[in-house]
C-alpha cells in the first residue's frame, strides 16, 4: 500500500499507527499493495476552509473524504495491466476537533482519531451514511475494522 501522510498541524499524533491502520483497512477491503491513498492531518482553520469550499458548510468538522472515483462497497476497481496504481483519493482529518469531540463524549482520543481514519477511508471506498441502512452497514464495518486493532467505535 502507498499511504501518503502529511501532518500539517500541532496536535500530537501516532502517525505510524494510523498508517498501519489505513493499510489494514485497505487490505481487509481487498485492495492490492498497488493502491494509493492520502491522509492529511490539518488544523481546525484549514478543515473549516475545505468544509466551506467543497461541502458548502461553515465551520470545522472532524473528517472530510475526497474520492477520485465513485466506488461501490465491496467492489474493487480493476487495475489495467501495466497501468498506474489504483488511487483512491484524500482523507482530511482535524485532530484538534477530533480531540475536543472525544473529550465531550468521554472517549479516548486514539479511538476517535482511529475511527476518523477508518470512516474517511470507507467513504473513499463507497460507503456512506445517508440513510439508516447505509449507516448501519458503514458503522458495522467500522466496528469490525477497529476491533482488529483493539479499538472500539465510540
């Protein structure tokens, strides 16, 4: 897996563990070692700018996902022989916002930021939570993936 990670904010993170988590998610979802994804950790101000610019919502948020292609959960796109690797897109996370949410919920920051990595990646893979059935599918998958690394979904 090619996990490109950029930590452009000041909240301390265990980026190695989060890269390993991203690899686990992609492997468990059936993607090959040739798959590429980007994880960006940014300040509340930067994610608020992205949220307004791309989602037409004001203020910061915990995670944004920008898929390159529209995928369907469980369906892996075919890589052309000798073609470029499958590039899934970008996941952008605001750790300070996530930390504040964790404190408000009484959950651990590590669990919450791990959930955001899994959640963002699943969005790139076509999962969504726009209706109850889709949300149930996505949340169930999050629980299974997080349990594999000893984390729980807060």
